C-alpha cells in the first residue's frame, strides 16, 4: 500500500502533471529567461530546465547566461 | 526597447482566440498569421510570469485553442520574442509546424501516472547499503512491470507515447499518450478496468492536455 501521509491529493497531482508538461515539454523556439514557480526561482539556459535555484546558479557563475 | 511578446502555441491560419482570451498578466491574446499558420501571442510588457498562475495561464490559452476541436502545437513555457521577430518564428519553423499540425489533427494527450508500491524503501540512514539498494531495485522492477501492463492495456488506442521511468529525483512512473479525441472515453474505461490489477499502485489519469509531450 502507499505510505499514508505521503500521497498527493488528486488536485495536487494534476498540478504536478501540468507544471511538468508546461515547463519541460512543448515546442521550443529560441531565447533564454528566468522564471520562478511557487516562490522558487528556476533557471532556464537555452530553454532547458536546469534543476537548481537562481542562487545556486549565481554561485556557479551561470547568471551571465540568463536574462531576467 | 523592443516590445516583448509571450508565445503560447501555433495553429493553422484562420484559428482565432475566443473573444476575451487573456494571456500572461491579463494581456489580450492575438495571432500573427502568415496565411498558413497562426502564432498565438500576447504583449508581455512589464508583467511578470513568475508564478504558478503564469503556468496555469499559459496552459489555459493553449487549451482555448483546443476548444474548437483544433489541436495546436503547444509551445514550452517561457518563450519571449521581440515584436518584429514574430513573423520570423512562423517562417523559420514552417515545415515543422506543418508536420506537427498534420500529426496532431484530431488528437489530444492523456497522461497516466503510477505512484506507490507494496513496500517502502528504507531510508538511507536506517538501512544497510545492501538493503537500500535491493529495495530500490525492487521498486524499479515493480514500477516497470506496472507501466508495461498499462501500455499493453491501452495499446489499441495509442498513436504515440512518451515514457517517464523512475530515476534519481523521480520516484513515480508515468506515460503520456497521444490518442484520437473520440477514443478518450474508451481509453479511460480501459484503464479503470486495470486498476484492480494494480492494488499496490495509485493510478492517476490526467488530461486531456494539448500534446506537450509530443511537440518538442
């Protein structure tokens, strides 16, 4: 059985599925930008989602590659 | 500074947003049409897309294109171009739009997600390394068997599929299917019948979606 207390509600699952699709799939044209979702800044570099925060990216000196 | 535009999707020419369709920040959605294809866009201005509402809004605009029985090519969130570049976006990808719109005509995307398993992976702190790795392998094997069952169950309805296997940072298994619109209910019923065969998993069907998983 699934662990109690860890299962996402159905509406949360639908939101996860939505975010997964909209942020990481779909046709790509060009351009770079920074977005944040749910208060956590995410960094797009060449429109590939990099799973790190903006602060982490800054620490890694990636910020020159993005446009806020 | 050039005016920036947020991009949503591409349809065949002649397909217009329903009146009042609002994009990011409430800006009106309009189309740029080259006679063959239409690019859906809105002025971004100083508005920030930085919220979950921005994600919902982007999808809502693409879903508005779906409402009339059209299946657009959905664009990934976060693509912004200058106003003068809008026609070039259509021109530079003309063959790609044509190919995708032909493929997507009369279709939509549905997703299946499998969460769970009949055991718990012990925490890395509590278990021995061997126990932990064995549990992870068992979990992956069960997930693969479950998703194989799902794929067999609906294979008659599926035009294309996009598989997500468990990996580091993702402990669920998912599969996205491109199917014909008129087969949606048959697809759902078929998976409902399967639920009893997967008592240790939670099977969630999501969608219908624009074909995000097949547009890249």
